[in-house]
């Protein structure tokens, strides 16, 4: 497989899926992101990202039972795949390495 | 019984259309769920607005996502042509000079036609008015949709519109008049003047370079006669004299004071260099559909759109319909983009015609490019072994397609450059023709030079041609055929064109065969017309235009009538003086050039036949004798019986023709009742 890095937003979406766990589908994922980041996100951007993450093999999805309050449409649930977990850990490791040894003085804007 | 609320239907349809199939149901369901929650919390309207906004957001983001995915799938990451591909492409062209020459020339001509057409159509038929917020400047006209004509006698309507319309501000009017600029006793030069309301300068939003523009007070009857001059006139006729403001000049019979100079390039309303106030006598009653020809313009009010202004104009027209005669009430009042009023596109369908023409020109490029693609494909087929070897060595399909695209791009870009050269020459010729047509002063918004837009359009055509010429054959050659090619490597098997390309060749030949005969017939007709002799010794005739200045300043019909009376006196004196000039055999006067005479419908009294289209010219009694035309039946005109304004008609040429005489065939003269006949001719 070619190297496929994680973008910042992709990381956020993967982490939201991890937080929501079993009930992870579009609506709670968006809520989770907005709650944790404290900022509004474009819902469509999350859905486009979910589709891209699935193409990359980081998540998988399945359709739930259709319900009347959804106009007869089922929910698309998603869950993390091992590749997704690995990508998240790798992203965290890289970030931690970059943070390691940094002193507050180094972050002062010059 | 309560019905479960559903999201706005149209928005939902758009959403489902915009989403990819695999995401459609789940997103639709999620938004449905959220819509219900929003509706319960904030009400139906807020929920509907929220749903629409989300729909638009999803539509935009997923469309962009689709485009990115499509590009990646089509091209692959390694399909982007490199400089090496361009070099290889140039070498391949050098190896096939015949193909490069024929294909390149064909595409150059096609690109030249396409880009030239784009430049001409855009500059002439879809121009941008180079004024601040020029797209909000509009013209108002009255159109006869049945007869596809325009009525310019708008004085009464102008006064109504100026009083009542709120969607259009600074409503103004103008007409173009010709006068003599008398710089010294006996030295006169004919100039074109815009007789315009002061609001024209407010609409244009261009301040004067020196002095002032016209102001409303200048329009008052009895106000001092003033003139504003343009930059070019200031430079050429007044030697850029800084002290020209306040100088008095004689225009026609009236002394005018120069009050301002407009900056370089300013020619509003059309191509004018002199502006005098349009004076409308408020005391004189103006009947609808009478008075001089005027063009009316204005600027859309803040917040108003062309549609809302049109709606207000239509309501105004209905309100006054009862005051109008049936003939005038039948006319439709319309708001059109300012430049359209001069093209008469609204009534003659020229805009539509040229849209079709633009499409046909683009189609021409596709046809030519397809022809070249067939040639290129024939060559690509012969390179089947090369492509097979490269594939076997690991080159992806995208890589090979990219290289063949680069080869085609080299050819099409060279063609586009040659084509642009042809366009540049063609536009210079077009500019000259346009300048001649507008007597040296084309409308100020027409700039048909080689613009950046035209260059970009030509390069776009080059890319399109490269796609047709390079990518299509490449996709074909690297598709199913490729496996067979790899299998038959070294077997010496002959390459074949295949059914698709054979069909393409047949189609293009069919199109060529279909286009060629009409094109040849049209060319032959044009040539014949160009080579046809005029039917009289045209070298022995000279022609000049003259215009009689009105005595009165007002724009009433009475003033026109007075003008006509004074014209009779002047014309008679002029003809008498010409007759005494040495070398002049005779002279005649017509109200308009016979070859550009008015079109009209006419019917004979008591005749049962339907009205007939004719050309109408106003001529004097000397007209036929001067051209040596023998009247076939009846008699020619009597000098004393011809008041100015009489109307005579030609029957369509070829209806009756006598051998050995010029092809101008005249019908009988009408009995003396000119006013009535004029009216009937208009009808």
C-alpha cells in the first residue's frame, strides 16, 4: 500500500469515531467533534471525509435498519479498522516526538 | 390525522441528485432526522432554511469531491505530462512532418475561426459597457413583436417613464444630429452631436476633464446654448487649447459656449465628441407615437433588478394603455441591456443567431480535431508495439496517455499560436471595416482587439483539441487492444483501425459532404453579388448627404413640420445651384439611399391580395430621368405634384422586368393623398 498520511481533519474525524464507539454514524460524529473542539464544522465536510477514510481502508461501514423518522432510510454506521487505529497511533507518535523536548521559551513568537 | 413532516421536496431532490449513490440514502436519512429535530425546536421556516443551506453545502462539497476523484481516476498520479513528454512530442512531430503540417494547419484555421468568432461576438454582441457599474445601465424601447420592428418615437413615453418609473433612475434620452461646426466665415465642417439630457452624464458617472458636463438647467427653453466637447475633438479641432472653456463656437446657426471637456475614451451615449442639451418644450402637448426618434436610457436604481424594473415598466404601460391608439398600445415596452438597443438584437433575433453561430464555430473545431484525431490514431496504431513494450516494462496507462496527450498538446498549441496570428490580422481588418461602418467612430464599448480572454479561449480550444487528438486515440490504443498487442509482439501482425474509427471517418466525410454544397452555393452567390454590376454607369455619379437644421429648438412635431418646410426651400435652392455647376448633367434628391431604403408592407385599395413587403424610397421628379430609367406603364412623377414626404413603392425586383433596361422596376405612382399613403405604408 502506498503511504497515505492523515490530515488534521481526518485525525479529528477518526478520533471522534473512537469516542462515539458503537453508535458512530454521521450525526453523533459531528456532535462529538463540535463538542470537543468547541467550534462548528461543516457537516458535509465530515461526510466527505468519512467517505475518503473508508476508501483508504481506515474505517468500514454498514447500513442499519430503516426507521420512519429518517424517511425510511437506515443509518450508515462506521467503525475503526486496524489500519485506521495504526494511522492514528502513528500520527500521535510523530506529534509527540515533535513536541518532545520543547520548552515553553521555544514557542515564544519572535 | 397528522402527516409526518418532510424536508422541502426540491431541496431534497437536489441533495439526492448531488450525492454519490453509496452516500445518498445515509446522508438523506441523517438530514431528514435532523430536519425533524430542527422543525420541532425552531419551527418549519427555520428548519426549511437550515435544510436548504445544508443541501447546498453537501451539493458543493460532494461535487468537488466527485471532480477530484474523476480526475485522479482518469489521469492517475503519473499522467501529468512532463517537459520530457513535450520534447518527445516535438520530436514525434518532426518525424511526421506531413501529419504535423496538415493537422496543424487544419487546427490553426479552426482555432482562428473559433477564437476570431469569440472575439467578434463578445466585443460586438455581448460587450461590457466600460462605465462604472456598466451592467446596470439599461435602455428602454418599444418593440413591435409581430413585425419585429422597433419604434423610436418615444418622446411621450420618455416623459411618462421619467415621471413614474422608480426602478430606473436618471432616466435620459438622446438623439444624434449632424451640424456644421463653423470655425470661420465660409469654413464649415460637418460634426456629429449627441443632443442629450444632462442625466446622461450622471448615468455614465464619468466626471469632466475640464469645466463641467451638461446640467439640468441647460435643458430649460431659453437657457444659454452650451456645448461639451470630447477629448479627441479638443485635441484635433481646438489644438488642446487649455483656454477653450468659455470660448464661443458656431454650431449650425447657433452660437454655443464650450462649458466642458470630457476625458479621453469617453463617447457616451455611442461615439460622440460633442454634446448639447436635449430641450423638450414642456408646454407643447406630445401625442404618443409622435415626435422625433429618441433613444431612452437610465440606470437601475439601487436594489432594483432588470426583472423588477421590467415589471414596473409593464404595469406603467398597462396603466396608460387606455390613452393610446390601438396601433401604439400594441407595442411592448422593454428594458434591455444598454448596448442591445443599438444592435436591435431584441427584435431581429441577432443575438440568438450569433449564439448558434458561436456553437457552430466550436463544432467546426470538433470536426477538424476529430479529423486530425483519426490521422493521429492511424499513427498511434502503428506505434502499438512501442506502447505494448512500454506497458510490459511497467508504464501505467496514465503515463502513456499523458505522453500522447503531451504530443498532441505540442501540435495544438503551435496551431493555436498560428491561429491567434490569423485572428490578430483578421481583427485588424474587422476593426477597419467597423470603423468605416461607423464613419471612423465605432461605439465606445467595442474593443475587438486580441484580448486576454480571446487568448485564453484559443488556448482552451488548443487543450480541447489536444484531448480529442491525443487522449481519445491514446485511451483507445491502451485499452482492450493493448492486451492483444502485447500478445502479438514480434508476430508482425498488422494493425487495424477498428470499427469505431472507421465509423468516425465515415461520419466526418458525411458531415463534410453535407456542409460543402451549401457552403459552395453560398460562396457562389456572394461572389456573384460582389461581381454584379450596378446596372447603371455608377462611375458617373457622385452622392452626398445633407441635413436641414430645424429652426425651433423644441422637439415637437410642429418643429419637424417647420423643418420640413424650410427643407423644401433649401433643397430647391440647392438643386437649382447644382444644375448650374459646370460638369453636372443633372441632380436629384432622395430622402434616403435607395439601396438602404425602408422596408414596409403595402396593399392596394380594394385589392383582395394580402399585404406585400416592399422597399420604399422618397425621391423627386428628377430621379428616374437622371438614371435613364424608362417607366414601363403610366407616367413618371410631375415635379409640381411631389410634396416632400410622398411615398412611392418598388415591386419586388424580378416581378416585371423589361429587357435592355436597368433592373430597377417601378410600380405605378399613387394618387395624390400622401399623408394617407404614408400611414398605410407604415401599417
